[in-house]
C-alpha cells in the first residue's frame, strides 16, 4: 500500500520547470485520493465477516478460567486448545486466559451470558446464582465414586442438564471437567477426627452453599462461610479451625501450613463446567461446532485421568507437609454417610426426589 501511494504521488512532486507543485493543488489531490481509498475500504467492511469465512480466515475464541498452571483444569484447557487447533487445521484458535487473569468463576459466567467472554469455566456449585441445574451435585454422598459420577455427567442426565442451562442462562454447555483431585476431605488444626462426633464445636470454613452449611451442621461442626481469598488468613488467625475441601486446592493454596489433621469422608465432589456464549456458538459453522464438541469430549477424558493423579499426589504431599491422615473404618464411614444423607429431604423442594433417584440409578 505504501509503495503504491509513493508511485501515485511521484508525478506531482515537481513541475517540468523544476518547481514544486502548488501545495494547495497537492493537498486537494491528496484529499481526493484519501476519500477514494476510504470509500473502497468502507464499502467492503459490511461483508468482512462473510468474506473471512469464505477465505478460510482464522477464528479466535477467548477462554477464561481461574486455575493455576499446575492444576488439572489448566492442563485440560490447554489440551482443549491444542485439540481444537489440530482438528481445525489451525483455523480455530482458543486463546486461554488462566489463573483468574480475565475472570473468576462467577464473573466468567456473567461474561459468557453477556457475550463478552467466548468460553468460561465455573465450578458447578458456583453456578447456583445463575441456575439450579447443578444443585443436586452438592448433596452429600449423591455419587458413589468419581468414576460412577462420570456416568451421570457424561451420560443422558448430563446432556439433559446442558439443555436446562442453555434455557436458564442462554449459554452452551460444552463439557464437564473433574476438579480438585477427588472428594473433599475434612481438615483441622485441633485434633484427630474419626467420627462426626469428633467435629462437635469445631469451627469449619464453609462455602455459601446452603447444602454444605447443612451438612457441616449435621456432622456437629460450626460452619462459618468465608470467601475463598480470605480462607488462608482465617485458618492462620484461628477464625476457623478447619475446612471441607479438595486435596488439590488445600495443597496448592498452602492451607497445610495452618492445618494438622485430615480425614477422608468421600461426601462431596464438584465438576467445572465449560460454557460458551450463545453469540460465539452461533458464529461457528456446523463443522466448527462439531470440532468444539469432539475436542470437549476428549478433554473430559484427559482431565479425568490427570485430576485423579493430581489428587493422589496432593494427598501424599499433604502428608509429607505434616498433616496426619485418617481413613475411617467401615463402621465409622457409615456414621458419616448416614448423617449426610439425612439432610437430603431438606432440599427436596429444590432437588426433587425422583431426580435424585435417577442420578443414583444412572451410576449402577
């Protein structure tokens, strides 16, 4: 473009007598030329997106998540980006922004709803302000194991939930990812805990989930909701004496520095939900949509394997850091489960019993 302009302007630099052309005439010609170029560009702008598709231009999609680089979620989303790029021969690029640099869980969902973020990730329990589709997953002991939970998330019920979320928040659910390295564990800095009776009076950090608050109360603890960024300080200053959290998050957030004991209870687990804005989804061709969904399915399986490994690694590192691990006997485990399942009827108005029965049956 620059060379082309120089060539056009060369004849006007000097007259035949060696004198510079009148500046006003040159300026006038320049303005005419600028208008011609501007008009040509402006006329083509209306069809830019259409022409980009026809010419096979690269499409970029922005993805936001809150996990740190060594977390299974971060590894999974990087894998997803690689798969999409490979399957599209480089025509679809996922630009990943992790570590909460672009958005946290709830702000990611809000961004997807508004169409300002193409793909966002949120823990299922953090989506409660937007939809009650995933509330069932907070019920203690709803899942027999992480492996059996895949039959729910990856099966017909998971597909049904995707449709519900699309109606509730006008977003496309792409896939579900295991997170945290398995079930949550009970930790504290006061004493070894073997049965629910040992939790009596202990102040445990809770999320804002009404189900988790009810569970900790049923176990005899004193639940204290505290936002995630404040948990480490709360543990260190003894505002709370423990928490109910996944091993990976405990290790990566260095909460072990303020904790001494850890008990396996296998009551609750969550998934992260990958959501795509309706606007971004509708901008893709059917072939591109298939690429996204196929890559998502492979990412689910990849994350399940990595997250399980991360969970075992975290448990080992937490013990090496000084936490004493206790695994209840079968009789003690029954006490934990019986107390947990007993709170289910409190939430039948939000999670119908017939749906719970379907979730349980799907795992057989």
